[in-house]
């Protein structure tokens, strides 16, 4: 074992230095979410019993439970219980989006780039890379957990104590270890970062969808989802440490399996064998768009299927959203049947508007991933051969960018159609098609403008392109939590998420629509012009 891990400390120091900025940005985002969430909820509960009851009632609605998780069933709610009910699922997803690509980059990514092959020429063991990645995951997670604990202790929410804060922080650390270990395992099973990332995100999405369905209908089955294990910990109520123990045990087993595979496989190889291609490529693959379709079709198909499944699941909970008013005796006394139905429709539309931001984010992620392939393929030297042939730099960049835009629009369309028509099948009063038109009229320009921003960054400042995810993530977080945390009405207007916030209750504002279309065109042109001036492998 010691022989296999020799000089792992050297690789650890190199990884920590290389990933310092990336991890610091994520740590700042996560700590801000924890501190602001706890502080805002504490202020809301301090405002009086009526306000806190409204918050709990809202969070127990099926639509909110689908997004954030089921609230624990207790007689009296306090700030700490509601905080855990809202933040556990959301924070685990954010943390997974941090550690999963980090672990794949530190292992399979270094093999794919040829860096690990040069390092292994020296006195470096076979499992040193995965050991260094695991140690970095442990260090980063420990720092995150300490900062969580300090932040929660400083806010001192109602209903909490140091043990509860410690257990919550420990649970989030173990969640990091679990999803980081999943990524490490896929990095060893596959022979390229693309497949490893795709499989990791598929597991994360499946865990979220299983939790979503079971939280609404069969909460006893939430144990089937890894995310559900942390919900079952019931922080600040039962403080179930056995659920955390299960997650920690699985994390250790996954990391051990990944290490064992790394010790026995060849450098650059994977356990999952790829299909052998044809001896001679088809003639239609001579064009850049055709080549992109051939290499990205698996990713594209995965996003489409995921969008349809997610839209169908989210649409299936809309039937219980409007029923909140019907089951409220106060509303039944004040409103007649027609008014209740109108109010039900408004509430359903409001939930659709909240879901719209998530579907826009999914579509943008799919499209920007394709657009960012231009930078990655250039860095890996894949485009050197293509640049030596007839295709111009403009043709290459336009092919990547247009494929990214089309991928984003198709993923958005698939998700929205599944959401709308599945929702109409469970609603007692189906929504008119005009609201579907409003959703598309607002979301398509938003997706295109977001992707165009990513395109401009790839073309003009490729080294800063990772800041795009910070910009989009901050906008989505502010938009989702704006009402819950009583943020200003226009707080989210620094991104397109804020510009479409009132859709589909209202049509998108024409001014913002023009801004999105014009900015998308300008940014797209800047991305093409910027790439033409770049050196190879910048």
C-alpha cells in the first residue's frame, strides 16, 4: 500500500495549488448560502408566529416539497427545523456540483491530458493520484464543515444548539465525501472525463428524482435515494446519526473500490469498454457539424431524456398545488367557487414560474457544456489536426457555438413540454396553451443569451470562462430564494432569471426581451471574433 501511494503528498500539494481558486469560489458561495439562509429565516421567524406559520405552510406544499424536500412532521416548528428542511437537499446538490468535477479532473482528467503519464515516470505510485484526490476531498470538506459550524453558531437560530449545528455540518461533510467518492469511482470505471462526468451527473439526477417522488408520495421510500439519507437524519429534531453512518460507510466502500481498480488497471484504461468504431469513417463525418453530432450525441440524448423525465415528475405535482386553497377553510369562506379556481390557477402559474428558472438553468448547462468543448478540445490538441485541414477557425467556432445553442433550446423545449402537458393531465382545470407560449417566449431568449455569454467568454477570455457558472448560479439562487428570504423585488435582475421572473403569470417585458435578443447576437459575434484571434491551445 505504501509503495502504491509513494509521493502522493507531492501530488496533493500540486492539486491544492492548482484548484485553489476554484475551491475558494465554491466555498464562498456555500458559506454565503448557509449564513444568509440561516439569518433570513431567523429574521422571518422573529417577526411573529403568523409569518412563521405562512412559511411552514408554503414549504409543505407539494411543489415546494418537490424542490427542497419534505418538511419533517413535528408539532411545533422553529427556525432550525425549517432551515434544515429547506437547505439540506439544495446544499447537497450545490456541493456535489463542486466536488464531482473536481475529483474527475484530479484523476481521469490528468490521465487524459497526459500529465499523469509524465508524473508516473518519476517515483510515483500507481494509486498516488487517487489518494491525493481523496485527501484533497477530505481537506476541502473539513474546511467547509468547520466554516458551516462557525456560521451556524454565529447566527444562533431558534431551536438549535451546538450539537445540532455540529451534526448538520458533519452531515454536509459526509455528503461531500459520498458524491466525491461516486465521481472517483466513475473516473476509474471509464476511460475519459466526458463519460465520467455524464455518469456522475446521471447518478446525482437520479438521486434527486427518486427523492422528489418519494418525498411527495411515499416518504418511507426516501431511503432509496442517497440524498434521502441526509433528509432522514432529521437535523435539529431526531438527529439520526445512523443515517449519516450509512452514507459514510458507502463513501468508504466506493473510495476503496476506486483505489483497488486504480491499482490493477493500465494507465489511461477503464473498466467499462468503449465500443470499437468502424474501420473507415462514414463520408458524412467530413464536416465539423457532423463530427460534433457524432461525438456529442450521447451527451445530447442524455440531457433530452433527463429533461423529459424531470419535466414529467415536476408536472405531476402541480395537481396538489392549487388544492392548497381548497383545503383552507378561510379561503373557502371568503371566495366563491369561481374565485377559488382563478386563485388556484394563479398559484399553479406562480409555481410554473419558479420551475421555469430551473429548466432554463438545465438547458443553459447543456448548451454551454457543448460550447465549452471548443476550449477543452483545443487544449487537448484535438483541433490541431482539424486546423491543418480546410475548415477555418470561424467554421469550427460557429459549429461548436451553434450546436451548443441548439442543444440548449431542444433541452429546454423537451423539459417545458413535459412539464406543461404532464401538469395539465393532473390539474382539474387544465391551463390554456397561451401560458405555454408565454413560457417559450420568455425562456428561449433567456437560454440563448446565457449561452451567448458563455460563447463570448470562450472566445475572448477562455481562462475566465469558469466564472460563467458563478454568474448563472448566483442568479438562479437569488431568484429561487428571493421570496423566501424577503429579498428586494429586483434583486435578481443582474441575470436573465430576474428578467423572466413574472412569467407565465404575465408576459415577458418587451424591453427585457429586446435586451436578451440583442445581447445574444452581440455576444455570439464577439465569441467568433475572439476565437479567430486566439493562438492554438490557449
